């Protein structure tokens, strides 16, 4: 006869497993504090967060550091983490240091910072706005069942990833007061701190949802995945618009800089 007390319930096992994942991520991020050069330390932490998102998001989503580009030749600021489609919209000039992603391909953008505080929230909002103000095309799609109308654009998700939250009350009133004042174009839809905090405003009317401290990672990841699923597929790119932009530029002009 089996001993029910000796076998953990599936829900308990999952909670414990994800809590351990969160502790391991927090430990890796804390260990990077020993890196004395701030730029190198930032790159290491960005990679930890990229690895985390790659682990939890399906393969249809590509996760990379990138700059976002539109068909008018405008570019975003450099973005720490871009979640984008690569099945229908390949990255442009793709290498380890200079990866340009068409604006139409982007699902979400994230900034990776040591902590969530007023300054870093505003910084992340500015980065998000530099992506959201870019032009996105959408053309008809041809399928075996006929021609489909151009897909409407969805709102690109923006978030912040950090090691900890700076406010004494965590993601309490102080955080909400600052968060509510961010400009619409720079709205930060979600955030995660590895030390045990997460939030999002995915619900109707921007209602706040907060994850449990011991399982903030899983709560954040699954709610982000649900949000991405709701966006369905990115629109079909008007590649002729990109071709025309290149044709209208002098041959000696190089890649845009940010």
C-alpha cells in the first residue's frame, strides 16, 4: 500500500520546482555583482534574462538583444531583450553585436536593470517608446484558402527585468504612483525581479496583478506567455517598402547608428 504522505502533490512539486528555478536565477544574478566593470556586468545579466525567457517561451518566439528598424529607415534605441517572430520575419544584418529586427516582427521588449526604481522605470519607458513609435506595415496574406486582409497591429508589450525592487514597500503604493505617471507610449506592461516580485497590467482597465514572492518567476512567465498567445501572429511585412527605402538612399550610405 502506497504512503500518500510520502508522495508530494503535483501542485506542491511544481511550486517547489519553480521556486528553486527562481532561487537559482537570483543566485546567478547576485554572483555577477563580483564583476567590477559595469558594462560587462550588465551584459552578463542581460544574458541570464535572455536565457530565462528562451527557456520558458515556445520556439516560435526568438529572444535576442537587438535594435528595431522600420521601413522608413528609422531605428529604436538599443533594446536589451526583444521577443520577435523569426518564422515569417527574419532579423536583418544578424550578428552578435548588430542585430536589426523589423518593427513588424516585434512582440515584446524588455530592459534589464539592477533594480526596479523610478529612474529605471522611466528609462525602460523611454526605450519602449522608441520602439512603439516606429512605423509598422501590414499587407495581404495569400493562403491556400484565398487572400486574407492585412492584419491589424497589436500593442507591443514592454517590460522591465531586474534583480530586486528598490522601494521599501516593494511593488506597493510608491511603485504604483510612479508607474501610473509613465507616458502612454512608454507604458511598462509587466516586470519581474528575481529576488521575488512580479507585476503586470494585462487585465482590463490596466488592473494590477502581482505574483507570489516565492513563485514570482513562474507567475510572470506564464502570464507573459498567455499575453503573447493573445497577440496571435505578427502582420505580414511589406518588404517592398523596405526595398524602396534602400533604393531611395545613396549607395554610399551605411547602416543607421543609434
